[in-house]
């Protein structure tokens, strides 16, 4: 535990489960946490005596264009007022672009930036202005963090500073194999996806693969967890494929319930176009659920060989179909991948280890 006087002001999206994990994890360790968010949480997860929400708008502030990034400058005044009130020891921006920019413009030090993914993998490729903004943000940070080696490499393209790799780990005491109430019978093989319903994540490819699997294995079921702009399109696709009766769309679920859903699955499929890391993959592995992932970015860092999961080419319906059928036909392989996956998470992605890494950085900066 640390002194309750150590104050960390997090510039981070309160709608994100990752912000929830970091804030609550640090608060439980005795840190005083302040939150500044450009989005609104879907439920009040931050009701904790060591957490204070200083800024959270009723409506999301669009973060997609460079013009919007420049418009964020007006929020620097708000942030400076919060800094004066809260008197943080450290300012920590989780996301290198929007939150990184307001943090850099505030002039407060020490200042940490944690890159999450598209902020360094896609944003600087937009144009010269976008790349310049990112360079400015990194220049004004005392510490740079990345959630994977993939993201570290992308940061290296715009900054020569040292980068600390701290994954989005999982609480292995919470995420573990256990019995849970399930609407599925033991004879059904449940394939799951837990991603935003956006084109990037190729849920449409999963639906096509599942339709092919279901034509040969009538006990197959598909559970799609998440919300997004593609939801109506995907539901219509499931109906057109004739699988709507065995596909369930849950919408967004509270982070506290994710473990319950993982323990309903026989396999998790994450076949994104690209992925900076893949938190849902390691959460599933921690629950001893075998995983099928696309061979890209942070996903292939996690599933480094076929002893811990199955990799398929991006956007490959046939390969995804084959991988799912392989697991349906081999309970032994499912069990082996599940146990090996759990061991990998315990060794490299245990949340307490990752939290301790961040706390070590905080202590060095405080000192």
C-alpha cells in the first residue's frame, strides 16, 4: 500500500473498461485517483472513496478529426483548474492523442502518456499535422508506456524516447475457470466474441464462418458480446445466413460480468483486421477458454505459437471455419490449449504484476 497522499490524475475515458481497471486497481492500493474524461461511463463504477471524477461530459466529445484535436485546447483551461484544485503528484494520459494533447498543453510535470493502439498505429498516418501533434505530445512526456511490443514499435517511429511495455493484464483470481449459470446445455459448443461491433473486428467474417460450421455441427452456438454501429447490419446478416436462432447478441455488458460470460464459452474467436494487444483474448485464456485469433499485431504476440492458441490469416472465412471445427472435434485439444493459455497469463499478464510495474514508475517519478 502507498500513502493516501499520493495523487494521480488520470486523463482517460471513463466509458472504457481499461480505465475502470486502472483506476480501481490503483485506488485499492491506496492512491488518490482523479478522473478527467471526454466520455461518460455507462454505469457508476467509480463509486470508491479514493476516486473523484472531476470532468465527465453528458455527451461524448468527438475525437476523430485533427480539427477536433485543436478544439481540445479549450479544455486545457478546465484541466488546469482541476490540477489547481486536486494538486496531483502525477498526470497520466491514457491515450496518446486527445488525452495526450490536453495533458501536454497543461504544462504539468511529471507527465506520463500510455499509448493504447489506434492512437499510434493509425492517427499519425493521417497526415503531417497528426504526426506533428503526436510528436509534440511525446516530447512533453516524462515517461512513455505501451500495452504491447507492437505499440512500442509504432511509438519508435515518432519518438526516440525509451518506452515501458506494460500490458493490460487480467485479475487471474477473478478471471478463472469456474461453474456459472448458463443458458446453454453441456452438449452445445459455444463460440464467443467480445469486441465492439465495428468493421475493424470482422464479426461479419465470424458469422460467415459460423454459418458454415453450423451446417455440419448442429450443436454449435454463437455468442456475440458488444455494441457498435454495425449491430443492425450484423443481426440482418445472421438472419440472411439462417443462423439467427442460434446466434445471441448481448449488447454491451458491465465489466464485472465479463468473467461470467467467458465461462459460458467453449472457444473465443478474435479475428480483428489489426489489434494493438487483445485483452479479451488473455481474459479468455485466464478462464482456460481456447482462443482463435488473427495473425496480426498484438494478437500474434499473445498467441506466439500453436501451443497456446490457433492463429488464422486476417479476413479468411475458410481458415476460421477450419479452426473452429478443429476445436469442436477435439475436446482434448480444447483442454490442452485452455491449460497452456492459463499458464501463459499467469506468467506474463497477471494484473497484479502489471499494476506493480506502473506503481514502480509512479514511485520513481514521485521520488
